[in-house]
């Protein structure tokens, strides 16, 4: 539910085209950070 509210607020602020770009970059950042934290735990 929080995710849906955040997406709707983002659409209102930047518009639908930029919203898609921002969400895609956010997904990449989350994947990078989650992989980074796993690597850090193994060190």
C-alpha cells in the first residue's frame, strides 16, 4: 500500500514519463545495494 501511494505521488510531481525512468533507476539501485550488502557480509 505504501508503494502504491509513493508511485501515485511521484506521478503527480514529475509526470508519467519521468516516473518510469525514476522507478527503473530505483530498481537498479536496490539490486546494487542488496548485492553490495551481501558481499559486505561475506568479507
